[in-house]
């Protein structure tokens, strides 16, 4: 896929810790997405998907607009230079699932399944100084496991979401402008994170009537 993003909107915390939304010039997004499934035999099914994205500014982000509210892109010290990667979007993201199914002696169908998700390292802000203050969002791998049985009328399964209790990060932010509240250079600030769902163990039951 290819997208030329003109005057996209960019939100950030302003001087008074209020969210401001402004136009941020142009960006170019190129990438590829693919998925595949393979039924190895009557028992095994393997599937996976991958996304590779290259998302960058194609104009400087100067942080100001003209009288027509169009972004000014010609400045000597841009807040984000042309070529800067867009925030939050990982360059590589993928998942894989393996599922094994068989029939028990009592005629019930059973399955075992394992899934793995990988999310690559990405930045937390469009602007150069703020992304340095907040720090990068690290890559992570999470694993889900499940097993269950079923027949024509009944089903039961157990699952482990994030089985290794990985503390993967979805987002990083500060309670006020990052250069005040989240400075990572001298460790004087505090950065908050939004984590993925922690280890969760559950049981599901189903009955058809």
C-alpha cells in the first residue's frame, strides 16, 4: 500500500497541559501486509500475518501555521525535520498461530492452540525533542495459549492471555508537556506507560439450546 498524507492532524499537550490539534504538513506511508494459512494435515493448522511499514514526514514540521491555517514547512529549526518517522507506528508487526485438533475417545473434539505476537520498536512523539524526553516505545513479544473440548451442543475451554506476563507498552505519555514532565535526559521527569493486557487466565463455557 501507499499513502500520501497531506496536512495530517497532529495532537499534543500545549503549554497549559491542554490538548492542541494542528496540521503537520505532509507524510508518506509505504508498506506491505500479508497473511497466510497452512493446513498441514487433518490435525494441524498454522497461520500468520506480517505488516511492514515505512512512514515518514516529507516536509518539515515547524509547529506554526500561516494565515490560512496551513502548516509552515520552511524554517531553520524544525520541530521535526523532513524524513522523520511518524510516531507510534511500528516498522514491523507480526503474529503466528499454531492449532492442533483431534477427536477424543468419547467422541468430543479437542484442540490446543498457541499464538505469538511481535510488535517492533517505535517512537512516542512526532517532534524530535519530545520523543527524546519521552523515550522510545520498546518492542515486545506476547504469547497466548488455549485448550478446549466441544461437541454438537457443548463447548469448554481454558485460555491464558499474555501467558508470560510481558509488560509490553502500547503508548508513552506525560501529564504535561514532555520537556517539563518527562525529561529522560537527566531523569528528572516521570513518563507514564499504557501496557498491554497483563497475564489473564479464564474459562469459557458454551451450551446450544
